[in-house]
């Protein structure tokens, strides 16, 4: 009894220890596995144990933890020889079939007889005999098992099996806890990494290298790829280089630093991915034709750098591949779809960084050119936003220095088919303006020919030209009315394209000198500079405004991500900052964020948030049918942008449309990572004014971030619920253990188990029951105590109670009570049995046989002792008797008194039965009447029966 109590305490301590380790190991199940195996080995007397992980779909078994295992056995797992084959090992069979397997002697098992190399090695070489395989079963499928070995034939008993099954359940809890914790941690790490990249992008306007370094570090860490680098195509798209890498060995890193390969080598992964704009995923570079054919690049990658599994994700800007992110592992471990999606996100951010730097450098270079021009051309520098002042200065200088009374500047129109006179200076401008200010590019006049041929046209005398002879009206009028004879037209060339011309003429026939022509050409170049400066200045203003918008949008996105990271348990702060930012950056009159709840759309956030507006929105929430904007957005699973709601006969009649007088509307649906619809962002305008593509893209980004916030809150609450449920289960288990300990103080283990499993102690309350009652004691014990030494008395009693206790437990008695040498045993309560009298008689006979042996051994020591038993059958009152801290489960009534008095009457070796007990067992155990006797405390005489021993055979 003491040993059993000690064992129970040890098992309780083991359970507590494992639960404590589980609570401390949120991100690592290994300490739990090791603690489980340690306790399993000690409590189940098994020198060898292991915990294996794997599913029926896996090819091999994984050794997660072991204790006492042979090095050769561990090597089988590490080298992948332990396949998930039910005909190879019982561990695999236990996982695949999801059932417990135990052998008293594995040397007699089916797989041993079939010659399984694993089983035969365990038995013949390692000396394994008794084994126990307990599966870890999740959702009806095996995911691993706990295995215990003994080197001798010593079967595992039910209590040991039950203990290991408890350990298996605790292992499952640890695995699930770690899985959930890692999921949440990984998601947060990815969000933080994305935020870090966006932060670097916002701070690295003129250098994309810091962004590349952060991206390579992030993808290497999050994808568990020790090696990562970024490849870029040059501007002319002729070569590929590697600007950033992490994790490469020294020699390979030097090769990457020198890497500059032509795009003609389209078999190179760094070239193939951006040119084809496709993700390339290779499970094993060594299992490839290029490697097998001895390709130098591929052999170096595999043999020198150790590349095996590879992932290449292209960087695509618009429809053009500009580079790629290259990840690889030094073992065959294919990249998952989730990892591909993650790297694609970082690839998109890398493209943003490249584009930002390109735009920034372009603006900076343009400003530098403007500054250089302003240093040389001071007049032009003062009129960057308007070329007309420059044109006027040019005209004045031309007319003065070239002695020409007229100077005009012509520019191609937007169609490229005509020339417009945009500026002039001269004595008779009224004639020019009255004549015409626009010419066709095909006109034979000098300015048109200069533009068409991109050459200087110098006419010494117009009267000698074919145009004059042919009667070309403008030429004839110029000669006859204005007196024009010599004419010079110099084209304005920008980037080898003629964009206009400067035309001048002197008085009379006076050809211009070469120096004058060069001077006009210089003025033409200056005019082009002025024109280009004015154009660039306007473009710069637009670009600066656009860049400011981009930076504002990026900053807003980063701010939302920051709020998301600070609000894992509440999405409302995220909604508030999204609403405020969207309203400001998208120039919207209002923003409404809806979240789908149990009864449809629920208002999550709105601006303005006046009480009247909030009341109106709650009273008229959107519906999900296609007759609403929300329904259309969800049906299309895409953004809905409606220029004018009033043009739609259905949408214009919606109550909310009429009350808010909405004309233009933008609706962006929110979808969870599992593509479940979770909400909607709506931006209305009361005027017909479409949202720009940039504004729509920004709101779509906000929608993704809002969905992330919603998912974070869901996961956070799920984790809280899981932790609470785990705590409740731990409390229930601790309470059950405490209750079991209390019950085992006065009930046998099996009885206590039954009471605990019932979930109630009602069966221990006072009630009437039909009992088989057995009383027994030692004959001559009082006289023995008077003459024997106290130590001898204690030794006899200890042996007596220990042996009788074993028999009582073996015969599944309900309750037993002991006082001195007297023992009372009850059958049929609290554990029911079919034959209470028969069970009592069988126990009495077993006791008598055992006491016969003990009395013979005691007789040799000089102790003359005997043994008597009384058995009765009848109704009695049973239940708990006592007070708090000291109580026992007992019975009282005539049946109990009769059994006690029969025990007093019984001679040595005699078993006396009450009348009812004798009748109940007469078919199995014959007895003889000893006549009627008057028993103390019993009013009427009682007929007593003496159990007759059956003849042998």
C-alpha cells in the first residue's frame, strides 16, 4: 500500500513537472519531450525511450528526443534510414494506424519473424524484448509516438501504459502550443521586417543599397535561407550585376562582387528570372541537367558554395523585369508557397526603392543641368519658368548684332505638322501679324524647310528661288510688300529633333556672314535651353508634387503599420488612423470603414464622426447583395469605383445615397488571409470627381492593412482563449489529482479511479445496498501478543495485512477496513459486481490458503496461530462516516453484524456462511449446516453453514 502511494506521488510529481515545463516552453517543445522521456524511463522502469515525429504522408521518421538510445539506432534516424514503412518498424505502424502497440517479447513479433532489419537489429543486436509504442494522435491521425524499451521480458502493465498515454497527450499539447506561438511570432516578424524595409525606403531616397541589404537580411532570416542576394539589370539591359548579398562564403562572395554577365546567357537563373518575369523554384540544383553536364557556373554553385534548394523571384517594374532576389539553402529543403509569397512582397518593395531612387536621381540630375546652364546663361537662369523673356532677349541681341530689322521664333505645334510664330521683334511686325502666324511643315518657306531638314537654310536672294518664280504667295508678298531679299532660318534642335526655328532677314540683299550664322546657332541653342528649362521646370514642379504625394503615402502606410504593431488586441486605433489618413490624402469628404459581424455590416470607424452621421450609418448599413456597392465589391472581389452614382438607376435610389447626396464613390473590400470577406472601406464625394489611380492604390493598401489588423485581433483573442482553456484544463487536472489522492486514503485505487471518472462523489453518500460481507481475523493472536515481543507482533501483523491486502485488491473488493488482526471486506459497493456472495467466498478461500502457508512458517518460529472467516449476504447501510479531515467509507447493519459474529465463531481454517450467503453460492461452493445458533446482537437464532472443501480433481 505504501509503495502504491509512493508511486502515485511520483506520477503526480512527473505530471506537474511536465505541465510546468509546457507553461515555460512556448517556443520550443524539446524541453517538454526530454522531460517526458526522463519521467517515462524512471516511472515505467524502461532504460531506453524515444519520441518520434512524423505523419503517414512523410517518407521518413524524425527522432525528436531520446534517452538511453544506442548510437547506431540514432544514426538510422539521422541518415534517413527509418522510413515511414509499417512493414519496417512498429513505430511507423503505430503512427500510420494511430494505435497503441505493445509486445511482451518483440522477439516473437510478426515483423521479427518476417525479418524486418530494424526489428531484428533491435532484438538480436540491442537485446530489446518488451516494448511499448504509444501514438501521438491529432485530429484522428498519427503525428508521432512515444516508444519505451526493456531488455528483459517484462510486459508493461496497464497503469504504465495509461501513464505513457497521459505523457503522449501532454506532448501533443506542447507541440500545438509551440506551433501556434511560432505562427504568431513569424507573422509579427514578417510584418516588422516589411515595416523596416518601408522605413529604410522612406529614408534612402538617393541610394537603394541600404534597402537591398535590409531585404536580403530579412528574406534570409524569415525564409531560413542562409544565403541571399539581389541581382539587377543595368539601364541598357545588357548585363546583370549583384549589388547586395548576405551569407556567401568568401570565395563565392568575391565572385559575386565581380559578377557582370551578359543577358545573352539566358540559362543563368539571375538572367532568366527577370527576362521571363517568372518565379524559379528548384528543389535540388544537383538534380539538374546543367549540373550533370558539367556547366561551370552550376558546378561552382553546387560544389563550392553548397547550393541545393533555390528560389529566384523577379523584380518587375510595370511589365519589365529589372532584377531578381536569389535565395538558396545548402540542403535539399524546397521553399514553400508561403515563402515565395513573402519574397514576392519584398521584391515589390525592392522595386519601389529602385523606382524612388531613379526618380530622385533624375530630378537631381535635371536640377544640376539647370544650375550649370544658369551659370553660363545668366539671362536664361532668370527665366526658368518662362521662355518668352529669353526669346525677347535673343531677338534683341540678334537684331542688334546681326543688323537685322526682324527676328522671329517659330515652334512646332503639338501635332508636329505646323509651325507657330510664338515670338518676334522687328520694324514692321504689323505686317507679319496681319499676314499669318502659322505655317504647314510642308510649306516651301525657309523656316519650314529648316525644321523639316534639321539644317540651316540661308537664302541670299528670295527673288532667285523657285518659290518666288513659282508664285508662292507668302514669298511673293514678303519680297514685294516687305522688301525681304536675304533670309536665314536656323532650326532649334533638341535631342536631334527639330522643334522650331529662328528666322531673321536684313534689309536688302545682304547675306549673313559665317560668324553671324554661328551666333544665331548659339542663340538657337540658348533658346532650346530656355524652352527645355521651362519645360523641365514645369515637369519638375509636377514631379516634385508627385514625389511628395508618394512620400506622404509611404509615410502614411508606415504609420498604419506602426499602429498595427502597437494594437494587437484592438483594431479600432488602426481604423481611426486609416480613416483620418485616407480622408486627408485622398481629398475625400468622408471615410467609412465597415466590419462584417454576426448580423452583417457593423460600423467600425467613420469621419466625420458626428452623432447624427454615426446614427444614420448604423441605421442604413450596406448590404452584400449586388444591388449595393458593397455587394458589387464583394462579388467582383475587387475595388469598385463609380464616377456618378446618380447615373445608376438602382444605386441612386438607395436611402444612404439620397441622404448623403453622394455622386462619386470608391469602395474597397477587405479580405482575410483565407480570402473571407471581413469588411469594407468607402470614400464618398458629393461632386462628380473621380479618384486618381494613386489614391485608389493607397486605399487598397489601407484595406490590406485593415484586414491585417482584424486578423491580428482575431489571432490575439484566439491565443487568449487557448491560454485560458489550457489554464482551466490544468486546474481541472490538478483538482482531479488532489481528489484522487484524498479518495485513495480510504479506498482502493480501482474504487478511487471509478469515483473520479464518474465526475461525482454521489456514490459515496449514505445509501442502502446488497452487500457481500467478509470478516476475518487471526486465531490465537491475543495470546500471541501477550507472550511475543512487540517487534515480532508488528512483523506478523505487517506480513498478514500485506498478503491479505494483495488478495483483496486482486479480487476487486469494494472497501476493506482493518483494526488489529481483524479485517472487514465489502463486495458490491461502491463497485458493483454480479456475485457479491461468490466473490466474498472466493476471497475467503484464497485468504485461507495463503494463511495456511503463513501459519506453517510462523509455527516454525514458535508462533501458534490460526485463521477464521465469516461471510454473510444481506442489505446494509453504506456511506461516508466521520468528520472533515478524518472520515471513512463503511457499512452498518445486520449483514455486517452476522459476518462479524460468524468470524468470531469460526475455528482455525474454518469459513462460516450465513443462510442467505450459503444459498447464493450453493451451486459453486457446497456447505454443510452447523445448526442454528444465537449470535450476539441478533434477536433470532441463525442457521450457520460451514464451507466444505472440494476434493481435488
